[in-house]
C-alpha cells in the first residue's frame, strides 16, 4: 500500500456523513515505521508504506506518512473516540540502507 492509498481514505472519512461524534474510529496498520532524530525535541515518527524503496531522507519525507500528517488526517475524522494501532517495526531504515548500498554497488560494477 502506498502513502496515498492510506491517506486518501482517511481524508475522505473527514467528510463522510455516516460518522457521528459518538462513534469510535479504529485504524490498524501493520507496516514498517521509523523514528527520525535522536533528541526528544525533534523526534518524528514516519509510517512507511510499501512504495518507499529507498532509505534516503528525501524518499522518506516524500513518500512516507509523517506523524504530523497522520495526526492531521485523523483529527479531521468526526468521531471523538479514536484508536490508532500502528504495528510497525523500526529497524527497516538500516535494512533499507543496506539494500540500497548493495543495489548501488551492484549497478556500478
């Protein structure tokens, strides 16, 4: 699933008239994720969908869903009770970097 494939349905729910304030909204995703920056003040979570193939910061910021974007999308949903279950693993960045380095090395031969 791509970032657009996740974000578009969440954004559409904001205008869905069948959701009332007293409803419960549940969002569950099993995917990859990462946290950027080490210090608490600048730390940011990213939900990484399947279309993010490179480990560059540019690809992450362009193709992943940031913590801020996810908050904005969920905030627009009319339900006042919201549960987000993010079943994501963090080590994907280092694995993706290794895969990117191997691919770059192989293509330069």
